[in-house]
């Protein structure tokens, strides 16, 4: 157990949209050097939660703290200033622009001053290549459009950018959901690396098999309410799966699928037996 002050914390946060209660009294915390997986089904409130943490929504009630200090973000820019970087699912990248342009997004290093000030492309390309190499992605040409990278590599550019610009908290909304096994493993490895570099990571996913290997702790959301915060040592992969899907629902699905798998002859015998 970690008794230092959490890097980021939510205390009894609720978020209402008119009559819809998207979050109801949710508390969670993440320490530096830890990955906290936020799990929950469609509509559970995961995106609402991260949008609240990253300053897009204001909580209806409750409190948020960064390094123990209460914070109220007026906009996402304030959250970013506090070191909270969010990689949204749509990534906010421009496919036709180069890796370097996407990496810096207007924050490129410059040379000269006054009217002679201009972007130092040599330096920018070098940094972008170095930062990508650090996470094991070999960029041959930094002027290559981001659209030509694989989905996993694009996620990594977004994460590398957040880390390079000094994020303390990294929030990733379903970074692996559209990826195949190989690409997902590239992203998962990078998440583990960011954690080892001392970042506090909040990793949102539907996929327990992606979450379990990298997680230090889990928070489970169901219909806007937290089912609890669990350290990995307290909960098995099967227990997480059961809580997420609802064990009973999965069992009845199993029975239904077994019915489909019967050969026609078998189901005829079964239905004749049922009639007699
Ligand atoms: N701006 C909004 N106005 C009204 N209702 C909203 C708004 N944003 C979210 N909701 C509602 O809040 C609930 C939680 O939505 P949210 O998008 O946070 O779920 P989620 O866990 O991210 O789901 P998914 O896995 O499908 O992305 C849903 O019932 C949704 O309809
Ligand atoms: Mg969502």
C-alpha cells in the first residue's frame, strides 16, 4: 500500500446533466508511478469522469485534488497547466501533417528573435525522432504524414507528446480498443514505461485482458456509481470480469451460445424430449 499523497484524487464527485446522473458520488485516487485502470460497460460514465478530471466538465458536487491541493479547472487548458494530459480516443491528430508537426502542435522550438524568429525544423525533427526512439518506435522520416503510421504508433505519438511536455498525470481513453494484439501490446508496453518514469496513469478500457497486466489498481464503474477501488493484489482477473459484465449475465449467455453450437440432430432430439 502506498501512503504518500496521491498525484490526483476525486472525492465524492457527482455530475448531473439535467435529470441524467452520469456520475454519482465517485471517489478515486492515483499515485505517481502507478497505473489505475478505470473499467466499466458502455454508458457507465467513464468518459464523463475523465472529462471532469481534464476540465471539460465541471463537477456538480465533490472535490478534486492534484498533489493534495484542491483544484477547480475552468477549462482543459487549466488542467493541462496542472500537468494533467488527456489522450482522447479521437486523438486530435492531423493525418496529413508530419509526425514532427503533430508532435509539437504549435510548440515547436525556434531560432532567432524578433522578425527573424522561425521554427527550428532540424531541432524539432531530431527531438521528435529521439522521443519516438525512446519508446522503441523507429521513425525513418519525421516528415512522414502521421496518417501513414499504424493506429498503435499514432497512439504512441500522442502519449510521447504528453510525456515530453511534462505531464504528471496521463489519462488515456480506450487507447487499445481499436487495435490488434500486436499494436495493443506496443501501447501497453508504453503505458508501463510511462508508469516507470513516475507518471500517474489512468487507463480507460473495456478490455480486462488489456487492463490486468499493466494495472496496479482498478476502479469499476457501473451506471455512474463506483463498485469500488481495488488493489491488484485484492482482486483476480476473473473477479474483475465478473463484476464488469455481471456474472449472471455471462452465465446465461454461455447457456444461450451452447444452444447455438448444438448440431441440428442434437437439438431435434432435445426438442422431442422436451415435447414428450
Ligand atoms: N453531455 C451530456 N448530456 C447528457 N447526458 C450525457 C452527457 N454526456 C454523457 N451523458 C450520459 O451520461 C451517461 C454516461 O456516459 P459516458 O459517455 O460517460 O459513458 P462511458 O462509460 O464513457 O460509455 P462508453 O463506454 O460507451 O464510452 C450516459 O447515459 C450518457 O448518455
Ligand atoms: Mg466513453
